[in-house]
C-alpha cells in the first residue's frame, strides 16, 4: 500500500537558517505529491504540490522537487522566519483523491 | 470567500451520546472527506464521498457514519461515541477529476476537537 515517511521533529532553527524536511514515499502508479502546513489552532493549508516526476513546487519561499528515482519530495527553504513555525505534512495522492499523509514534522523557529 | 466550515469547533461529550459534526463547503466541490488527526499518527481518512449519495470507507471507518444528501454538506455521525474517538477531526473538499487522476488540491476546514469522556 501507499505510505509516506517524514523526518521526526521537532526541528528547531534560528531565524534565517536553512530548512530541509525530508519526505520519502511508497506508492503504486504515478502519485501527485503535496506539502501541507498547519499553523497552531488552524486547519491544513496547501503549501505546494507537484504532479509529475521532476516537477518543482514552490510557494512562499518553500520549494520541493518530485524525485521519482529516489521516491522523495524534500521540503526546503533558504531562510526561515519565526512565522514559519508550524507543523508540515507531506502527502501523496495516487488516485481517487485519497490522500496518504506522513505523521507531520513540527518546525520551531526562534528569533 | 471560498471555505470549508465545520461545527462545532469544540465538543465535550460522554460515552454513548450520539453526536453529529457538520461540514459545509461553498466551492461546489464534488469530493468531500473526513479525517482524524492523532498525535504520532498524522491524519487518517475516515470516510469520503465522490458526489451526492456516493460514499465509501477510508482507513478508519469503524464507529462512524456519514451521509451526502446535498452537494455542499457532509456530516459525520458518531452514533455511540467512545473515548477512543477523542481526536481532532478535519473535513476536506476538492474537485473530482474522473478517471482516478490525483492532481486535485484538497481544502480543509478548521477542525473539530472532540473529547469523549
């Protein structure tokens, strides 16, 4: 079956540091890949997505590249801000709109 | 404003007392889904619906019911809640691209925190 594995958190960084959150997946077919973000007390919001191999999704300074050869979709940002503190979920959709989520990675950014 | 709304946002109840959590979307989406979020487990799908009167089980359907009588609404029903259903619940919706394509973005509601004593 489908599965998503993300690095465990919390990830603690200082403002302006470089961020990487690793995500690898197992899926049949050709899934679409997503990063969702959950700010404290809120629902999930789409951060970025990629729908085919070698696509790069980007938004708000975050980016992730769909790597089919390594089955990965790592999230990166060059310079994090305190306002980026949230929980980040990697997810895949291999068909029929069923999302499979990773367990989430909490990011804490200090001034 | 395009949104998914859920009510109530917080609910404390007792074992066995039937409850309904409502979900409504104003984006004319065909697809709607319910998830529960538990620490260390991420989000798991409970039920989903591809259109009016079409529903199917997700990964953790036991103890839950759903109905889809109108396109905009997708209520989650717990007929006899138990403490192991204490969780944070999210409703989501998206367009539905027939043929099984998977590019549609799901939009999530703000969540309902349920505590069953």
